[in-house]
């Protein structure tokens, strides 16, 4: 099912939940709505579900405008963070409930429930009640209930937030595999950028009710169109530094206090044409501790992550987060030389916060 959102606005009195949002989602696509709390992602999802009515704009499922269509008539499946299972019902009854509401014959209910339960790996649990299941099993029941009515669209509202880290990893893979096999258009709301990056075909990054970017995960990571996208997508997050771009011996330098970094044209149009102050962004993996680097600083904190260390290094008043090999055994207070891979640097307009390399 293709979904088209055109100039969608949803207000709650004077409070704007989402404003002038336009998105076109392809049939069978898995799209994530990503952003911090209050960015408008859940408001958009609930408006698509019909729980909220749009203040303005149009929502189309295929060729059908659904602005005033009741949720039960949109043929959607929803999976919530809370699972929302009926504790007094068996697992079979929970999964079958949407079919019961549609007055589906009992023999058909029985066949469809058992088929979905087997796909979800919970076929042997149908006689139990939700309280007898683990969190992961309950989430499979919730997903099975959404799938049993063969929806055109699946809507997920932070469905894995209540699971532990290991189970979240397993369920991410299972949901993505299932969605690809079934080919159901899916929209997945999350504040976890790892979930969005690993699961979605495209990600809609939102902030304060506005769409910041809508692109494939690698595009958002390598070619962020705004400073917000650059800082929100990526873990550890991108380092930012206010620099002055100026010519030097036929080249250009990005300067901030004692820091002087040479610029090349490897990233496309160099930001030098912008003139004056710009915001430079560089990811932790693009800064290395070497014998002879661009600048000298001091390690402030070392955080062991297992296969690598997360290091907070200070160069004068400026701090940089970087990753280093654990075998180097760096320690707080150690003086180090830092090398910046400027071929990977990003540059943003300090006023508009839009990229100077990747135009909209």
C-alpha cells in the first residue's frame, strides 16, 4: 500500500504537534520516524492510524483519502510499546480478537491464528495467558494480533522499548525479516537511531514538528543535510566546532583558537565560498591518536566499550569524542596528538544550520 502525506498539520489548540509534513512512502517500504521526544513522530503515526484527525493536509492510502475514515476501516495493524494484551484472555483469544470483531467464522479464525502463531514462533503458547509469557513472547503475540487480519499497513509505536538490549537486537532482526517476507508497508516510530538505521529502508528525521530529512540510512549518515541530522544520527554523536575558514598559501584552513586544519575539495564544493565562520562537524571514527597529528591535546576521560575505548580529549577549550584501540591503554591526563580526516568533515551554515556541502 502506497502512503502519501501532503502538507499534514496537526495542532492541539495553540500547540503544534506536526506542521506541513509531506512524505511519500512506497508500497512495501519500511520507513522509520526518528527523532527526540516531542518531535511529532508519534503524532504523525496516530494521525495515520485515524486516532487523531488532521488539522490540515491530506493522507492517502493508495488512491483513497482517509482523513475522515475511522481507524477500524483503514485496514491497519498497530503494535504498541505496552503490548496492550488482554490479561484475562488466552494467547489464542488475544490474537483472534480482531477477527472476532470482524465476525470471521470460527473455523477461519482457528486456521489464521494458528498460521500466524507458527510464523511468530509462539504456536505452542496459544493456551497460556499473557502473564505466563516473557516480554519477548508478549511482543510476538502483539505482532501476531496485528498481522492476523492481513493489514495493508503496519504501524509500530516504539514496540521494543520495554525489552532488554539482547532481546531488542533479536526482535529487530525478526521484525525486519518478517516485514520483508510479507511485503507490508510499515512505519516504525522510534527515538533509537540504531533501530532506525538497522531496520528501515528510509528514515524520516523529525524535530519540533518539522521534517528535517527523509532518506536512506547511509545518506543520512554520510551526507546529512542539516546540523540536527548530523548530530542525531550516529553513535557516538558527531563532534562540532565553530571555525573560521580563511585562505592560506593557495589552500584554505579551518581555524579555531590554536586549531588549524587544512581543507580540501574531497567532500564536494568546499565551504570556503561561504566565507567567514562556519560550523565544522567530524565523527569520532574520523579522529585518530597518532604520533604526529594536526593538534595536541589531553585525554580528559576514557570509557571502555569492550572492543574499543571512547575517549574525550580536550584541545584548549574544545572537546572531541573519538574512538581508540583498547590495546593502546590510553589514560586520563595523557598528552596525545590528534589527526583529523578532513575528507570526511561536514560543514554547516551557523545561521540556517543547513549543510554547505549537500544542498537540499
